[in-house]
């Protein structure tokens, strides 16, 4: 019975590690999104965006995102409709385009 104890503990540890790892999703890559600017942070240019589902990355929500450079959000205003690309590993907006004619 004593010989089985380490084996049993290893099996339990392996099962626990596997179940914890199974809950993690891959969060790397560049994803495209569409949404509306809710706010632009002074100085950093961080964007609060209300966005639709970003397929393969996250559900629709409102969230603040860092921007690659403050210049990306310089001409954006609350209410602007935008298309954007986000680096999933850093949750950083790396490209943004205002959708003209949309509010």
C-alpha cells in the first residue's frame, strides 16, 4: 500500500494540473474588432471601447485598452465608431480607424 501512495499522489497532481491548464485560453495573436469610443484618456491615449464580440478572443463588452502610441487615438472622440486591431498578448490596440458616417 505504501508503494501506491506516491503513484496516487502523482495521478492526483497531474489531474489537477491538467484541469487548471484546460481553463486557460490561448491569448496570442492579432484580432480585429469593431466598436464605439466611450472615452480617450488624456496623456496616454488609452481607449475605453464598447465593442462587439471579437471572434476568437473575447465577448462584447466595454473595456479600457492601452494603445501602441498616443498618436493612434489623438483624433478620436467619444461616440466615434471604430474598427481596430488588438494584440491579444498585451491587450494593446495597435491600429485604429474611425468609421466615417457612423455614430
